C-alpha cells in the first residue's frame, strides 16, 4: 500500500529519511491539483490509481530546471514550476563499463523480462570468446598517445565550433543593434528637421490664447512651411486650419507673400534681388551658371481680373502682317531657369506665356533680357541650354554652328556656348531609327528590324539577355514616346551585347552586328554627354583635369561619327540631306568639349559633370508645378502662375512623383521666402578544410539544351556571386569561379575600360544555378 511518507513512483524506495549520494535530504512533492496534469503524472510514474491527497513524488524524479530556484531545490521551501514533469528514469542506477554483462550472456527475451537489470562483473574470457575482434589487452604507449591526440583534436574542433557559434550569435546581435540604431537615427533626423516647425506651431498655439487671430505675427520660417503645405493641397490646408484649429497663417497672408513673385510675365525683379543676396557672400565659382529655356503646355482658359480690369488668357504679343491685333489663347509657358555649374542651386527667373511659340524675335529678346538681368546681379552665364523647338532652333542655328558653338555675351562679350538638351536628342535619334535605315562610317547600316528580331528571339526565355526590353519599347504606346528611359534602354550596351551573342549562336542574321555596333557607340556617346557621378568609370566618368586630353579626343571621334550618319527612308523616298537633331548632336558635343576645356583651364575646375548642362532641372520644376493640388498635366494659366509663385516663395526643389521623366537633379532652390558617405572580414579557412566530395557531382544536372539560356545563366550567376559576400572567402572564390569567361555573352558584355572584368562562375556553380532556376520555374 502506498504511503504519504514514501515516493509513489514505480521501483523507487525513497522516503523522507533517505539520503542519496549527495548527502542532501529528499523532498516529497504532492500531485498537482489539475486532474489532467495529475493523469499525465500517473502515466509517467506508471501508477494504477491516483490519490492526490496522500501520494507524493520525491525530488530525485525532477531535474534542477523544474524548480523555480534550482539552487534551493533541497531546501524545505523548494517549489516546482507550473510546467514541471517528473521522470521515472532519473532514479535508475547508472551502469559502468565494468558492470555491464556481455550481450551474449543473456538473451533479449531474458533481458526484457528482468527489470531492473541484474548487474554482473566483467568477464574477460567470455567476452573474448563472444567478440574476438575486441582487444582486451592493456593499450600500448603508442596507441594511448594516438588516443590522446585524437581526443585533443576532437576537443579543439568542438571548441572551435563553440567559438564559431558564439561569434555568429554576436554578429547577429550586432546587426540587430545596428538596425535599431539606424531606425533611431532616422527618427532623430525626422524629429530634428520637423521639430522646429512643430515647436513653433506649439508655441503659436499657446500664443493664440492670449493674442487675437488678427494680431498674430508670423515668422518667415512659419510662412515658408505654410506655403509648402498649401502648395500640396489648399483644401487640406483649410481643413487643418479651420476644423483642426492648427495655428497656421491665413490664406490671405500666404497670398500677400507669394504675390511678390512673378507679378507679370517677363523677368522677376524680386527673385533676382533675393538671388543676389543669396550668392553675394559665396565664392566666385558659385556664380557661374547656365541659362535654360523650356516650355510647358497649358490648357486654354480666359479669366477676368477685376483688380487690373483686363481679360487674362490671351497672347497679346501675336499680331498679323497688317499690324491688326489678333488675340489667341495662351497654350504654352516658356520658363527661364538659372542653374549653378559648380554649386547645386537652381532658380526660375522669368516666364513668357505664349500661343504655341515665342517666335524668333521674342526668343532673342528673352535671351537678351535674361542675360542682362543675370549680369546685373553678378551671375556669369557660360552656356545656353534649349530644346529643338522649331523657332528656337531656327534662331540658334543662325547664331552658332558646330565649328563655332558659341556667341558673345551682350554685356561682357565673353563666349556663351549653346547646348541642345541631350535626352531630347536621344529620343529623336531613336525615332529616326524606327523610320529609317541609318548608315554610318560610310558602308555600315543599322536597322530597326534587327532590334525587333532580337526582342522576339529573347522574350521567350526565362533568363533574358536584355531583361529591360518590353512591348512598350517596340510599339511605343501613347505617352511612352516622350520618355527618355524608353529610348535609353533600347540604345544601350545590353541590347548591343545581346545582339552579338545571338549572332554568335546564329539566332539572327549576321548583319545585325552593324546595328549592335551602332547601338554601342550611341550608348557611349550618351554616357559621355550625361555624366553625373564623380567616381563613375568609363564613359560615364566626368571630364577630369587629368584625363582632359583623352576625353576630348573621344568627343572628337564622336563628332566624326555623328557627321557620318545618313538616314535612308524605308518608304523608298530620297535620302534626307540633313536632320535637325543630327546637327543638334554635333553642336552639343562641340560645345561641351570646348566649354569643359575652358572651365578646367581658365576657371580652375577639377572636373565637369555634363548632366548639369541638360534640362533635367527644368523638367523637375514642371513636375512640381503639375503636382499642385494633386496632379494636373496641363494646368490653366492662373494655376500655373500660382504654382510658380509658391515654388519661388517656398523653395520647393524636388518633385514627389516617382513616375517623372527625369532623375533627381540634386539641386536646391536658391531663393526661399525666409530671405530679406564596414570593412568585411576576408579571413577564411584553407581549401584543405573543405570536404573532398566533388561539388560538381552533388550539383549534377543535365546539360543545358538552349545555348542562349546557358549564356544568360552564366551572366546572371556571375552577377549573383559578385553582389553576394561569398567571394570574400578565398576558398569559396576558388571553388565557385573560373579564371576566364567561356561564353560569348560575357565577353560581349565586358566594357573596354573594365579593370577586373565580369565574374565567371565555375561549372559546378553554373549547374547549381541551373537547378535553382528549374526549381523556381516549377514552383511558379
């Protein structure tokens, strides 16, 4: 019969008076009060019935982790955890190798029927008969030393694994800490930049309790922040001010502030005055700038201005031959913008609302007025940037030529170089290639059909040679013809190298090599005339003082290439003697070459980024204007002028739209209303530490049936290896990479200026990538 003073576990004889080997007293624990947990204990301890009031379980059936305080498990107040479970096997006697009976001494049936097992002494003779392969003689000194060495190696290996595991845990903790600190830094920056406005709004809110609304005096920073918010959404601004009772200036106060800018068409004197104050204290090279003209389409509208007592919305500059005034609705606004060459600033200084075009005489007068106004405030204009609008190009083509790409400043008589926007030239060249066969270098011919053939042959593969090409690049749906990225992705190095690869495998006709050469040369020319990153390489590198001679020589070669272009219409019509964009390309290349040389030699520039000589900053300005109160692609004249005033008064310089046509120009507004850049561990194990198993056998895969797909897999695999950190390990690099590229596509993709070249995966890595691709395609 079970007693409350003894352990109820099957086969256990412990009681309150028992002392185990440790010498500590045994504690008896009651069964849990929960019936389900008590039944679980019953099954573990092999009991037939449960009497929870009297049955006890000794402390020998519990591990130290089962106690709330393992150090006090033998004390009188020791308590079990709520999830503690007993273990019947903990009280079983431990067996030593001298007490084990040989396996042959008792059958399995006898061993199963005997519990607990009967321990017998070690019988050497019986073991020698049953297991003759075992050596029972004392180990020799040599074998003992070998065992000691193996044990030391095993212990060292275990220690290394423990250290590696601890290092990985430490790295994981450090990465989590770095991520948390980066988030805190981002929050701190947001609070830092927004705290000034928030604190000011809080202080203004307290002031409103003691000051009348009409007696509140707003600072210039308050007005700047309020104008920016009102520009995004006037309706949201009114809701915040009236419904939420936020301390914000009234709309009339904002209007009084913004109406000081661009009161009438032409040059804005207020903007020029503030710009002069901004640049007065800076160095001389910050006042070197370019003057850019570009137009924005407007919706025709007519409004009556009761303050001026006139109708607004008609172009008053247009007239007929007999001097009779004819009013036409305004459909476009020409904007003049100054942009710093060495300093990243930009500012709109004039606008001209016109019907379709400004005219040659009007454009000449606008250029002269802007040059005079900028010279009066100390800004030196060195270049004039325009697009290929008909009347503008007609005027500029009479003023300059590729042999003399500049005209004299009307005041200082210094040269002002004329540059046509390079992205516009690229789009026009793509359009001409779609309609004509382009002959270059005398006998070579580039055809648009080769681009179409390449796209059709490449589109069906899972891994493509030119993954950026889509149907929109070939068919040019509505709205895509004006996107620069669409033209740049067609006339690119990727398409050229892909064509060469398909010709190598006889997928398209060999004459496509001439088209590939044409695309590659256009790509290099566009990179030279659109450089933006100082530390870039190859043709994307800015024009530096150290490499001025070599880069100007490349520009001369590009001018010769442009001069050799001839356009043969597909319809069979006669060859066109000249193309407007072709002359614009030649003029821009010559102007940039001479202007870069003058800036480096005469103005002591270290380098010149040619992207600062484009119209990207004006396109981004138009994107900000269109983004007022939502998005309006063709605003009315009143909405355009209001948005232009808000931009000039608040200093908005970056558009919010992610689908804009131009990249961020990196410039900040020169005038605002508040004016009166871990080292990786490259240590690794030696190749002898790796298993000797052949990786190629582990990653066995049938040979690739499509050679083009194999070429694409080789290129993508090399890109994955290069972008990952696996090649920082010398042994991994030796196993996963090959010495030289084996495929044609890698050789075609390699740039001429490359130093290290592309990463060539090994055969084992290629087979592994092929298996990964097949597995991915099966799941998708």
